[in-house]
């Protein structure tokens, strides 16, 4: 079993977009164990639906349950969404579920590197507990370089192996190649780009040795 954890600088940055592309390119399994803002009556368009489509699997309740067992209605951090349903959320259970996967699996996290998952723990604690490599997705909007390098340093401070940093082109912002080039000057880690509506460039080659 090999796991790659896709995290990012925040929500709506391109984690699902990148994960879906990698899933198709590498023909691996992708899971989104914890999803909030999920409406069981309208699952189409959800992260779970996008990842199932990338795997060529039907959007059925059973398939959704198989890749996204922790689902919450409110579009909030999981602990806050769970509280609104009078439910608790337990990180060891999520970690055990991830660790029990088989084959090559890409795990999409939630939000950004330090988004809360439970009342005490963040995504960073989740990755540390899994002890697996991460992929860090950032954007090319003005300000993205600092957000990306800050998130990267948080991962490094916890000794997490970062397979690559991915710059997913923002809707409006700074030149994509220039953004990636500046990030490269601050790190030895590979930096891949994803043009708007395009496929990741060279990313598969950076991550394939981890999967
Ligand atoms: N490189 C890109 N090109 C075009 N659209 C993108 C790109 N990256 C992200 N998006 C779009 O931006 C939105 C947010 O991306 P998503 O992957 O869902 O973010 P996250 O999973 O980090 O919350 C989605 O509509 C997605 O299709
Ligand atoms: Mg997502």
C-alpha cells in the first residue's frame, strides 16, 4: 500500500482538480475520506463525484461511501460541520481507515495544511499520523507565493516528505511560470504547474516514485 496525501494552501485552490488528473494519469485510486458541504440528495459535482468519475466508477451511494465515509452537510471545517449535526469526529478512526486502504491511493485532505479536522487536530496532524508523503497545491493569485511557502514550511517542520509543490493557475493573478520560478528559488522540492483548464505538467513523473 502506498499513500500520497494531497493538501493545499486552502480551500478552492485546486486539490480535487489536480487529484482527478493524477488519478487518470496514473490509474490509481483516489479517496476523499472527509467531505463537508455534502448534500446526499445532490451528490453530482461534489469532490467525491469528481474523484469517482476520474476512477471510472459510477456515482452510487455505495461508491460514495467507499471513498468518503465521513460526510457532513455544512460547508464548514469538519469539526464545525460535525457539531451542527451533533456528531463527533475522531482523527484516529480516519487515520486507521486511510491506513487500511490497499494499492496506490491518493488521499485528498480538506481545506489547507492547518485546517481543523477535529476540535484538537488539523490536517497536518492527519498527515503526520499517516506518515506518508504529501503534495502541496497552491495558486498563482497575488499573494500565493507566501501562502505556498508558508504551508510548505509547516509541512517541513513536521518532517513530512513533499513529493512536489503544484501551482494550479488561479482565475486571475500573476504569470503562472513566473510564480513557479520564484517558488523554485526558495526550495529544492520539484514545482509543477497546472495551466487553467489544462493538465498538470510533469507532475506524474515527480509523484510516481511515491505511489
Ligand atoms: N488549473 C485549473 N484550471 C481550471 N480550473 C481549476 C484549476 N484548478 C482549480 N480549478 C477549479 O477551481 C475550483 C476549485 O478547485 P478544486 O479542485 O475543487 O479545489 P479544492 O479541492 O482545493 O477545494 C473548481 O471549480 C476547479 O475546477
Ligand atoms: Mg476538493
